[in-house]
C-alpha cells in the first residue's frame, strides 16, 4: 500500500505546484525591482526542494530504496531492456556523460562567438515558451538563477527520472507507463510557460530520460539538466541582456 500512498502524495504535490506556478509566474512578470526578482528566484529554489526534492527523498526512505540514487532500479532497467538499451550502460557508461557535457560546453562557446558577432541585435530570436521574464537582468539575479538551476537539476531529475516512474511501475507493474507518464508530467509542470513551453520541456524530458537510460547514472542527468538551465538563462542573459540594469 505504501507505493500507492506515496504516488498519491507526489501527484497531489505536482497538481498543487502546477497551479501555484501559473499564478506565481503571472505575478513575477509584473515585478520591476531587482530585489523582488531575486527573492522570487530564491523562493522558487527553496520551493523546488520542498515540493520535489524532499518528498522524493522521503519516498525512497519509505521504500528503503536509497540505493536507487546510485544504481538504476530494476523496475526502470526493465524499460531499458524493452526498448533495446540493455547494454547501453556497459557500452557507454560514464564516458557518454562526459561527451555530452563537453558537447554542451562546445555549443556554449560557439553560441558566445555568434552572439558577439550579432552584438548590435537585441533580444533572443526564439524563446522556448514564455520564459523571457526569467532572464536575469544583472549579476545578482544571475547568481540567484544559477542557484535555482542547480536546484532544479537535482530536484526535478530525482523526481521525474527516478522516483515518479519507480512509483508508477510499483503501482501498475508497467515500466512503459511509468516512463511515459513521468515524462509527460515533467512537460505539464511547465504549463506556466504556455503550450510551446510544455512541448519543448516534454521533448527535453524525453532526452533526459534517454540520457539516464543510456548511462545509468542519475547524477550525470542532474548535472546535464543544471548545465542546460544555466546555459539557457544565465549565459543567455549575459549574451543578450534584457535590461540595462547594472
């Protein structure tokens, strides 16, 4: 019965979070003072741990599955075998994660060079959802968004790549259902960004899931998630400032 109760708790928290975020983001977009924006970023960072990180850790404790953080649980490995990735970890392993992070670093460097050549132009050409307001406007905000990005990498990957699919599989016995529903839930969590944001983050969630299945290392997925957020928001705001604030 414990997995059922834990799954109900997690689903309830996700519904609450989705409703709260839509209202909070609407208010956030109206903020003009940088101190208020910094506080909002820090509140989101703390809220991410309270709503996602802490419940995930408590769920693993209740299930006596702490080892799942370091070693992919057999319930998720079952999905990997179903899609023909049974040997992926053996073949790719940690090297795959290193290559992915190096590729992200190279892409960031290229982005810097291209942005410098387009310095006369202002504002991003394309935004993956309604997130422009989240671009930090000064170094203090960049520090707060960096903390938010690191927290999201840990909290969201722990929940959506490990705990939520694990609970769904334990309750339903269906590995495919666990992976698919957890990925869709990750996308819907970003409904406050609009439906384009939901679509993009669902695709990102699927990529993160594939990355986890390929490497078997949750910490690598957490690191990649945080790096992608920092690349998009922190580095993106530095290359294309959305304000003239110091």
